[in-house]
C-alpha cells in the first residue's frame, strides 16, 4: 500500500461495512489498470481486497468475471464488490443477471452515494476507459462508506425479485 493511498484514505472505515470486511474486485482487460489502482485504495480503508482477476492486460470475456463476482457474493466470501470493464456497461448487464446482485454503474460520487442510499447496490461498477483514477477513487470511497436508507427504498428494491418471477406470466 502506498503512503499516498494511506494519506488519502483517512481513518479505517471497516466498521461501516460490517464485520465482514472483504471487498471482491474483478475486471476484464478494459478495467485491469483501474483494478490495480483501486486495490491499494481498498486496503488503505482498512478493508481486505479479494482479487478475482483478470491478472494481466490480455483479452478476456467480462461475463466470466461477473459470474465469479456473483458466486463470491452468494458464498458470503465478500460482502460487496467492484466490477470494471471498458465502459462498465457489459459487466453491469452480466452481473445483474444474477438475482442477488445489484450492480450499479457509477460515473461520479453522487451516483455512487445514491446507488447505496436508494438502491442498496452491493456491487460498484466502473468504466475503466470512462473515468479517471481520482474520480474512480471517489466513487469507491463513497460507495463503501454509505449506508442504505431503507424505508420506501426497501419496498422498491424488494420488488426487483417480484418482477423477475412475474415477467414470464
Ligand atoms: C472490451 O473490449 C470491452 O468490450 C469491454 O471491456 C466492455 O467495455 C464491454 O461492455
């Protein structure tokens, strides 16, 4: 972890994300560089980063990494996740095919805050070719330190599953 990252991070926020303080992170080749940038940021927040790949710039298929993220979240090996592809679009689509995943493609800190407060997103999605490193760090810190507001938002989020069940009828 760089001393720069430590300075920016401030005090550990692990208590804010609960006892299970592991954040899974995965990317395709379009998000590989940003993934490498964000891992030290996660660690600087006092959290553990579970790196699900990819492990180099070679071309890979983003749905494979979305699926791995869904598995890790389902198994309880991580409480939240970060997914990155070139635009963030494909990996969002793939991740949201899994019913327990609420993946939010974010482009600034406000989107990241509202994704947690209103949507109880459990996966932050970023476009590695769309956002710069500083903006991505902002999104990450805000996403990992913001609580779900519940209330009327809980009712709406609960309807995600209802909609899946009734769509074929
Ligand atoms: C890979 O070239 C690119 O298509 C992928 O990273 C992503 O942007 C897809 O949505």
